[in-house]
C-alpha cells in the first residue's frame, strides 16, 4: 500500500464533517442514533441532519446534502434501499469522500431487485468517486476522531486493537464487551455486504496503521477469496491477525446467505486459509477478544512449563487438571525456590508444590515481591499463572473495596517485576463491580487477565503457535 | 435414612445457639469472621465468642464453652490443630450437637503428627457424641437458619440447590457466583477432610430434604468409595445429582493430596462412577451451576430440534454453527409458521429461516406474544433458544434501563406461554449491572438464562442424558 492509498483510507476515518441522511425524531430512528453516537464520541466537526422538509431539534438540518454550505466528508445513509443510489449520486456531486450505508434490502435479500440495486449503487459510487462501507452495515468506529457504530456505544478507551466485521451486531458487541473489560479498539469497521471497501482494502491499511497492534476479523464469507487470502497473508506478516469465522457449518452457511449474501465455504477451507495466511484462529467472540488482548499485552512464553499460584486449594486442584488437559506442563519448584519461599509460605493450608498455595498468606501483601521474585528466579518455569478467586479480594465485608484495591496494587507491583510472562485468572464470583474495576486496573497495567483458567490457557496456547488454527 | 437419622442431621442445620472458639479482634481472624457471617445471615439465636482471657467487643464472650449458661448446639473451631481435640472433648461435655473445624494441619498435612491429631479428634468426637464437619473446611451455609461459610458471604436468596464440597474455596465461590446470577443454594457444606460427616451421610439427608431440588457435589477424592457409590446412586434416584471432580489428572491428583489428603483415582474411574450412579457430570464450576440451574427450572426437551430466535444476523450465523457442532438439529420453520409470522417479520434484515432473525422488529414488543405463539404451534421443534445480545437491550442511551426493563417484561410474558422448553442466551457486552439485573429477573421468572450459547447447549445436552457423563 503506497502513501497515497494509505492517506486516502485514513481520511475516511478522520472526516472534517459528517451528515446523516434518513433521519427522524423517533427515538428508534437509526439516522438520529448515528448522529447522537458521533456527538457522544466527541466528534469535533460539524454534524448535519439531512431532511427534505423538517428542521430537527438537536442537529443543524439541511434539506439536501448540496444545500450544506461547507464540505461534507462522510455521509451515513439509513434510507430505504431503493432511495440509496440516488443519495450516493448526490454524494458524488457534493464531493463526499465516503458513505456508510445502514440500509438493507440489497444483495443479501436474495432477490434480483436487491442485486440490481446494489449494482446501481456501486456504479453511482464509482462515477462520483465515493468510497462505500456496506450496505447492510453499522459503519465505522474510531474513538480518536469521534466516529461510532451506533448512538449508545460506550465511550471506551482508545486502544490498540482493530476490527473488521461483516456483522454489525458482532462489531458492536465486540467493541462493547472489550470496553467493559477495559480493552480498547482504536478502529472497527462493520462492512456488511462489502460492495466496495472490505478486508482486501482495509487489511493493508490497518497493517500499516501505527496505532494498531492486533487486527481482529469476523468474517462470514467472501466474493473475493484470492484478494482476501493475499491481504490476510500480507497483514499477518506485519502484526497478529485473529480470524473468527461465522457460518462454518452447512446450516450456519445457509444462515449467512440471508445475512450478508456472501459466498461461504466449509469450516475446513477457512481453517486452511487461516493456517496458510499465518493468522490466529478464534472459536468464538470471547476467544477473539481474549486472544487479541493477550497479543497486545504479552509475548508468548518460550515453553509450556507453567508455575501456578493459588489462594484456594480447590481451585488449585481444578486448575492443575485444566493445565494438564490443555497440554501444558507443571514441573515442581526448584529446591532453591522452595527454600526461599519456606519462611513465607509454611503455615497450615499453604503448599510449596506446584500449584503454590498461598492460602491465608495471601493476606500478607508485604511478602508478594519476595515470593514472586523467588519464583521468577526458578529455572523450571516458562510462565506463571496467578489464580485469584474474587471472594478473596472481597473478604472483609464492607472494607472489601479499599482492602482489595490495596491487595491488587501490591499484586500488580510484584507481577510487573517478573520477567517471564505472567497471566491472571480472575474467577468470577460475587461483587461484579469490584471485579470489573480490578480487571480494568490489571489491563491498564498491561497484565493480561481472564475470567476462567480455561480461557487463559486457550489464549496462551494459540499465541504460542507460529500460525494457524 | 430413617426419621431419626434425618432429624438428627437436620438439627445440625438448625442450631438454637452457636459459638466460635479461636476468636480475636484482628480483622483477618477467622473465628470472628464466622460470627460476623452468622449475624449477617440473620441467625436468630445467641452467638457466643469463647476467649479464655479477653472480652470481645461485638459478641457476648465467655472464657470457656462450659461457662456459657444456656445450651450451645453448634461450635465453630479455628484454633491451631493441636488444641482442637481438647476443645472437641469440651464440646462433648457441654452437649454440643456438631462442630465445624476450620483449622488445618491434620491428615492433609501428610505428616504422622497430623494424622494422629485427626484420629484423636475423631475419638474425642465419638466419645462425646459430637458430629464433626471438617477439619480443614468452611462449614455450613444455610440461609434459612442463618449459617454462613464466612463473614463476607453475600446474603443470597434462599434457593433450591444444595452443595457438598470438599473444598471451602469452591463452596464459597459456587454459592457467591450463583447468588450473583440470582440462583440460590438452600444448603451448602464445605466438608474438608471428612473425618466424620461427608457425602455418604449428607447425600441421603439432602435427597430427602423437601427444599432441595438439585444436589451439587464437588469432590476431590474419598476414603470410602463403596459408601460414596451407594449414597450417590440412592440420591440420584430421587433428584438430579451433578458431580464435579477435582484432581482428575495425575498432576491434579498430586495437588489433592496436599489439599485434603483424600485418595483420588483417575478421571475415568470417576466418570464411570458418575455414569453407574446416574449422576450428571460437570467439567467446571460454571458448568456445575449452569446445569444445576437448568435442572431446577426446566425439564429436558423431548428431542434435539431447536428453533432459534435472534436479533442480530451475525450472532445467528454463529449460534447456528455452535448448535450443529453440539449435535443439535435446526429444522426449517413449518409453512404455516412462516405464513403466520410473515406480517410481523418481513422487513429488510429479518429472516423467516431458522434462526428467525427479528432484526429491528425486536423493537416492537407488542408482537412478541403473536410471534412466540406461532413458533410454539410449529411441530418442527422440541425447544427454543432466544439469543439476546445485551447491546439491543441497552439501546437508546440513557433510556436504556427503563426501556430494556419494558422489553424484558414483554419477552418474559411471551416466553412463559411457550409450552416446550425455552432457553435464553444473554450474551455479555457492556453495562453489566443491567445485564445482571435482567438475568436475575429471568431466573426469578423461572426461565433458564446463560451467558453464552455454548454453555446453554452443553447444559441442555447434559440434562437430556438419562444419566452419566
């Protein structure tokens, strides 16, 4: 991708002004929802509502795009399908750079009429020099510039992940589920029917974008398999690319055809594509986010020898089973490590086997650095997994919050000094608000945290493969 | 189990008064934590602190158990192991019915001294007619009487589930994780080293207890395999019993030995035991709670033909893959159902295939009963799965909460009229407080709800087996 191509696409993510066509005051109106979303995300430039008759209450309204006095760089279209090509033609005359089309009723409808409308729309866009996201999509999310997928998106931290998603629902859910955990996307594109811009154009852009560390892709099918393959291969050579495939079974594939009208292919074809292209494979949305978070925070361990720390014997037993089943190893502690730890971990209930059971000694945060330091010097381990059952963090009733914040701070300080990869499994129990706050603190400290041991192990295992599912 | 045996055990769960031995004012003191827990859970009778010298601030203190003027039915012991047999002897003299021993340093320590201490403790208990929970355990949880596993347990709704857990950490986490979702345990016992009361005694009691609908068991090993087998078989003949095994791998098994000192056995041995006894098998704690919740709320479907409803095409595609991979079927809608639904679900974006995609028609709750009613009359389905991405429930920004409550109410009303089993997958995205509140509302309406489609399918599949893993 040359400089001009890169800058051309980058400009789409940084419009000077935006307009929505197909707006109404009704609360469920999508055009209005998009405008609310841009304002909520802090878009700095002018936002226009286009309505042939009415003046709308909260946004500057013009009767047509051409009636707007200044430039309009980006237009969000939510009109019935049959009206869309005309609006795109108007966009061309106005010098609009790009449109995002929410409307459905094009190729994905499976009708000749829908297909013809999509072709007409593409012609109108080409003739006018307008790039198209969609149709049948939620558009662009970019917190840096203030673009949003919908009016009610959480204002999330600007992050290091990027997402291309054929499904708008998956795009919104991915961004919001990640935000809830403190994991940020800097760019997400819901590209729907992909009549113009899709992964073959956007992957090279994201691969070059210096803000993006990890690229996530939710894909149901493609009508340009060879272009997709070479774009994936080139992007994965630059930074981690995680692929989530929808419609991998025959029935799922039928569901795709009524969703985005794309050609699909069996799960095996897609797995082989991911492997050849050097992409990571995610089995579901949680795994996609886990994996992207892990890639952005942590390098893969050099080997599979895990040292486990627990507070509860039961969870230690259980985690040991999971570690072994997932194909990792749990060597014993070196003799010197046991000696170094003995003064700190010798009370009843503790254990100097692997898992190291801190038991009640968890309540002595002043010793964390010494304990983690001794483990870090142990040559038997490639990485460490700290299992925290939330109930130990919320011990002490109404003092739970300050006390658990104090403990977490000490844990983070000790873990940050460990030179090998360290992971936290922060098991969900009660008091979700405290848990979520702590998860965000860990992520903000660039320590990977997972809600279950199984999810943690899956993500580690996948980042350790050189490529492919 | 005869009436006298049942009443003898039931009395342990309903003491008239309780005392803690091994208390101090320090905030991390366990004896004090137990007393705080009993008070927080609303225990109605007297609570005594036993301390040889000091008067404690918040509880009536006596220098010894025998100095307490009235009866003491239940004693919680948190002293160093070597002092425990003496206290148990004192309990015998005082006429205490049962003790729960938090202290560790007995058989699980792997030392001859620990083993001897445990034997001495058992003798003291037998001689004094005192039943023992533990040692190395967190004791009894029973919201009806006000017994709690620890001082900071959430005061959860009294429910229909019971739990026997060899691990105190797992017991606490299970009860609290379930409470967070609105799922209640009416009894939970953390039984630790099982020197006296364990599953062979407590399973028959829970099987007979009319409050208990489902029995959960977390077990690492047993020293009484034949008694356990026959107790499991008898209990599973009465009501669903869900078994979670810790230490199923060789390494996990080694972790058990330092945890509760029980004999273990390979995973295969335990799976065979569960199968023969007619118990359900859970692979992890989340699955245990999912499965218990499902057993308590819903009968298994008659077959594997699922009808799916979604709001987002992407999630529908994805769920279809998961349904097929999990061995379920997704037949098309009957012609009459398509006809009946056409007037309500014909806008762009909707689909009358399976999954039925409600798309924007989700925002018309007035049609839910008609839509669900038509599906319910369709002979092609054995059960229904409604997939709700939270982001659709929180649409509309600051009106999210009241609007989503309104939608949920309409959904529940429609779903409650369906005669075949219906399940909800409430995908996690942002705004966890709203999601949790809605999950609790669904559970309170006796509608099973799961955080992922995969967990839902696993639980359904397991409840459909007649027995075994």
